[in-house]
C-alpha cells in the first residue's frame, strides 16, 4: 500500500515538474538560430548597430533636407557592408536569411542614388519600406 502510494507520488511529480517549469520559465523562442559563435555574433551585432545608425542618419538627413547626409549614411549599410561578411559566415547562413539580407543592402544602395533627386517625402517612404526588411528578418532569426 505504501509502495503504491510512493509510485503514485513519483508519477505525479514527474508529470507536474515539467508543467511547473513551463509555467515559470521563459516562453520558447520560435526564431531560427543562425548558429554563430561568440566572435561571429559580436561582429554580426556590430553591423546591425551600424544599420540602425544608418537609419538614424538617413532620417536626420531627410528632416534637414540634407541630400549628402542621406547618401552618406545609406552607403554605410549598402553593398560595402554586404561584401564585408566573411565567407565562413556567409556559407552557413540559411537561404531564407540571405533572401531578406541581400535586398536590404540593395535598398540602401537605391537610397544613395534616389537621394540625389527624389523629394524628401519619397525618401521617407523609401526608408519606411526599407525598414520592413528589418522587421521581417527580426521576427524570423536570432544571432546565436
Ligand atoms: C536578414 C536579417 C536581418 C535584417 C534584414 C536586419 N536585421 Fe537586425 N538583427 C538580425 C538578427 C538575427 C539580430 C539578432 C537578434 C537576436 O539574436 O535576438 C539582429 C539584431 C539587431 C540589433 C541589435 C544589435 C545588438 O547589439 O544587440 C539592431 C539594433 C538591429 N538588428 C538593427 C537592424 C536594422 C535597423 C535593420 C534594418 C535597416 C536590421 N537590423 C535588419 C537580423 C536582421
């Protein structure tokens, strides 16, 4: 009788423990890991901060109607940044990631050219469109 009780108790615990940890723990992260090592991750995140810096500079340029400033900051995250990705990292990145990342750098390049002639409200719209790429990728991937 006591042994049966012990079995029951053990059974209850083994069921209730995972349930409890799911309640208290973090919700699972559904994003796909890029499989980067710590050094690659640090480099990757630094490029991301550069892209945020480009967006900031572009918006500042638009608000002060400074075409050179827009072009300068856009070019920092264009093809130059795309080319800087080491082959060892590039070869491992999932195709779905590259399908968003490549066009993102191209959109920065397009902004460099458009900054010469487009109206400021068009440049603002282009920047908002570009930022859909940031949003789209961030929902899908994580850098570890
Ligand atoms: C092709 C995918 C992709 C695109 C496009 C992308 N990002 Fe990221 N970004 C990531 C990933 C992955 C992370 C890491 C998220 C994590 O691990 O939680 C990240 C992280 C960041 C971070 C955090 C950096 C840090 O130091 O922690 C910033 C800021 C950022 N991105 C800005 C941007 C901006 C701005 C854009 C658009 C102009 C952009 N990203 C476009 C994939 C992308």
